[in-house]
């Protein structure tokens, strides 16, 4: 049996599609640890969620019973799987340093600093990829060929990395200034306190 749809005005269709694109995809996590994609009406795995992250899809993971947001814990599970298999990104020393910031007065600022640094690095990576467009076929590009390409682009890469380091330094100085202002507010007239200079 073929179902017929009622015609909807073009503005209503456009509005509905705009809402669909604006709202994130909803994934539900059940007590049996299974994830359910409400968009496709099917169960999915962490590997499927990782694909969503890699393709830049916006999603939210909610507890099926309580509705609590579990997105961060699912993303942390993906990171844990990546770190235990293959080549880890974080050294033990780096993880220990991160753990030491939990509960520290600098926790909020450090999270913001790391996030901004990662975004800057991602922007640089995007610019490099944009420069490389048309110069190679992604299907045949091996790590060795990529290294050769980057070696040929040494001045451009050095410039981008120099900009990255400058931005990172500026973010750190800004973080220092914020701390100084907060200290000044909390402890006015504290002897020996000198705000950092740029």
C-alpha cells in the first residue's frame, strides 16, 4: 500500500529542515549499556559514535531513564579506547599533570586554556590541509609522502607553528592577567603584589 503525503507549504518545509539542522542528534543510553540512535531508530556502538565525531555531526547522549546528559562520559570512553589501543596521544606524565589540576583553583582556567590551544592547533591543521588540496590524491598519500610534502612546505609550516606558539603565549598571558585581576579583587592592597606585564 502506497501512502500519500499532504503537500506542505514551502515555508513550513524550510522551517522544519532548519530546525532539524539546528538541533543535535539525540542518542539514548540504556542501563544495559546500549546506545540507541533516535534518528535512525537503531542501536549503535561506540565506533558509530566515533564516526559521528570524526564527521563533525552534532549529537547529545542522554540517559534513557533520567534524561541526564552523558555526552562527556561517552566521549571519554572513546578516548579511553583510543588510548589503550594503538599509539596513545597522552603520556603518563601528561595525564598525571592533568589529574593534578582537578580541584585546583586553576582548573577552570586550565580547561579553557587547553580548549583554546586545541582549537588553534585544529585551525592550523585545517590551513595546512587547504594548502595541500589539489597537490595530492588522498587515496594514495602515504605517511612518507605526507612527510615529503611537509618538508617542502617548511617555511609555511614554520610560519603557522610560529603563529600557533604566539597565540598560545598570548592565551597564557591573558590567563595570567585574569588571575592577577581576581587576586587583586580578592586581596586588595596585598603587599608585594605586582600584576604581570605583557
